[in-house]
C-alpha cells in the first residue's frame, strides 16, 4: 500500500495546526473539514501530498448532498474491498477554458471508460507526482483535446473551487469504487471559440465529442440539480435556448465531424437507479455555476 501511495498524489488534512493526516478512502473530506456539505479551505502541495486545512478566506470545497461516503452505513463500509479502502482520496484537476467570446469547452468522455463513461465534463485528469495543479491541468488539456498551451500564457489562472467526487455517484448505484477531489482552474484565452476550435485534436481514447457552451446553456444545465426528483425535470427546454447545439464528434482516428446534440441531453439529472444517461456531470455543473458568477459584460469584440 505504501508503494501505491508513493506513486499517486493523495489528500491529507491538517486540523488546527496538528500534523497532517492521510484521509481514508471511506471518509468524506468535506465532512471532516466543514460542518455540512461545504467548507472553505486552503491547500499546499507537500512531498506529493495535497494538504488541506480550513480557512474562512479560502476557496469553496463542496460535496453533493447525496455523496455516497456521507451516507455509507457501517455494514456497507465493511463490505468495500480492502484494496479499495486503502487507496486514499485521489486528486484531479479540470480546466475551465473560457474563450474571448465567453464560451467554455466541454468534452464527452468516451463510452469505454470505466468511470463516468459518456458523460460531459470539463477537460482534466489526475495530478501526477511532482506536478503543480496548473501543470497537471494543462497536460490533461493537451492530452485530451490537443490544445497545447504553456502555464506562462496564463499568469492570471484562477482556482475557482474543489468538488468531492465519488464513483458511482450514489449508493443506489453501487458501493464506492473511486474517491477524488477535483480542483477547477479558470483560464481566459485571448482567442475566440472558433479560433480555438481550429486547434482541437481530441484523443479518441478519452473523448468522443466536444462542444463550446455559452452562458445561457451553462446556466440551464446548472439549474438541473442532480439528486432532485427527475420526474419534474427535463421535459421542456428553458425559453430562449435552441432545440440543439453544435458539437464536434470524434472519429476513431481522431478526426472531427460536425454534429448536433439535443439541448435536453445537457439538462438531464443523474438517474438514481438503472443505467446512467448522457448528461453533464455534477462536478461540472458545480464548476459552471462558479464560472457564471465570474462573468461580467464584456466589450464588443469587433467594432464597425
């Protein structure tokens, strides 16, 4: 187990000045640092450990109300295989890439992936040993989408929030198999989404489609809160949204093909039981909500 831990960056917490402690897989990080489903935190990277502590001036850490770790019974916890219990909590980074015309890049995870297949997310992945959070996010952005940018291009990169993610996302869908904290980083590009689109070279091993979401679409997706009653949900699109949005479908050889996706797909809530559906992930909705709060009216890009 020690060798496994050394190969991965995992979460530790530091409480009230005490020595840092590794967070067990079956412990909620948010719950241990806050009084409910949210906590304000700061962090530091120390010898390949992401060490978190409470800080009322820090950034938001949040878990969903239905977090499986939060609701796990003693009996259910004991049934989780020992090798999974010993994993600790992994660290992920996702990039909110905002174009000059205020759109963000979303990618659909490939259908064959073991975790959250066919789900729309922000580009990202695991933090590797000896990386900074920004370096990890940019590496994953390049690996998944082909967009190659350097950290120096984004001196104003902003850490927006941290989401506690467990897979499967609800106990009704099975016992926990993966436990992550995902750090969301906002980057402002000087290029429009059409200019960035020209540089997209997605990896078909990880990505099956891409789209550029504007604020109205992101706002509508955020409003479809997971864990709420699906029966009252996605029957009609919000007023002002088109029936479909443009997407770029990724072929097996990595080529892009223009396509259309019904907007209702991006407004779905996660079903508590049965097969999962194509939708926007809960963590992505959390990040999009934080992104929407940063937006301000921007000057016209082109003047006549």
